[in-house]
C-alpha cells in the first residue's frame, strides 16, 4: 500500500509569489491605463466615426492635412535622428570626462523639461529671427531659420535632446571599460573599439531615446508655433491644424486629423520598437 502511495504523484503546491498582490496591482494598472489612455483614444476614434468612410477620406486626402502631417512627422524624424547622434555624444562627454563646469552642463540638459514650451518658442524666435542675435549672422549667408521648416526642426531638437541624453547616459555609465581596454590591447583602434564594443551595448538605449524624442516632437505645439510661419501647406504643423479645426467647431475633422496622427505614430513607434528588439538580440554577437 505504501509503495502504491509512493507512486501517486503528489498534487503540486501553489507557489507563493515573492511579491504578493499581483491581481490587485494588475487590476489597478489596467484600470488606470484605461482611464488615462485607452478611453480617451477610443473617444477620438468614435468621434471620427461620425464622418463615415467618405468623410474621413475627404479629410485625410485634403492637401492642407497631408502637408501638415508630412511637416510634423518629417521634422520630428529629422530632429529625433539629430538628437540620437548629438545626444549620444553629449552623454559620452558627461560620463567619460571630468572637467570644470561638468555639473552645470549636466543640469542644463534638463532645462527643456522645466522650461515652458511657449517660453522656449519665443526665445528661439528672438535668437533666430532676422534681427536676432544668431539670425542676423545666418541670413546674410542665405540660411533663414525663423518661420521656416528649419526653425521647426531647431525647436524640436531643443525639446527632444534631454530624452536621448538621459536614456543613454546611465547605460554608458554601466559599460565596463575592461572590454575597451581588452580591445585596445588586441590592437583595435579607438574607432573600432567604439563601433564594435561600445556602440552595440548602447544601441538599444539610443533607439529608445530616439523613440521618446520623436514621440515628443510629433505632438509639440507651444515651442513650434512661434518660430514656424504657420502658413498652410508650407509651415503649418498638424497640432496647429487640429486647434484651428477645434476653433471652427469642426470637432469631427479635428479628431480625424488626430486619428491619422495616432495611426502613423503607432506604426512608426512599432517599427522602432521592433528595431530596438532586434538590436538587443544582435548585441551579443556583435560584442563577441
């Protein structure tokens, strides 16, 4: 009897989680995200549905809407790419070097977070306008910044730089210098060590910073409307067009433009996240 009992598998014990309360915290998280994110987004699409397919296509195919979307996403991608390069360089300087004024420079990186975007837009316009401190020297060279697409990109670079720096900086700080020293001892050049040892390690964080800077730039309004010319089909951004439609009480048209921005941004962020996941899987072979 004892032998038979020994052969009967015992019922598996319910493993206790190290951190209890998973069900409660998950329910709270889903409820919070639903109230803050999912329900408002659903409301946008429900309001857009009032137009029907014909009305929706009429809004999306309007040359003014297409121009605003192209400008918003084009400048956001350009500013995000620029910040990905320069933000990584700034993070490298802050992590790898010690120099007078480093703490002040590190603190200045967070200024775009604290500075109201309208103030940033006014300041940039004052600097880069034709009679501004910087613009008066650029315009004789044929470089017009204020009230152009270039000015919009400059504003988006300003508000997006901290996202890349603060994302890459802690990862660079954790990179062990032993790998670089080992590569140097094996005869690798400085450039080879950076591209084959350091860059693969920080590439996922660079892509994350790029995604954050891009997402921030797409919906930027306050710092752009002052330095942009706000000319339809030329320097009019999509968020400004949404505000204009709201002021005209065209709520369905405003939500139609907003839904187009959401769909395009979601597709681009999904592609960036897929690229980031690929970079994370490919990092180990590169370092090897």
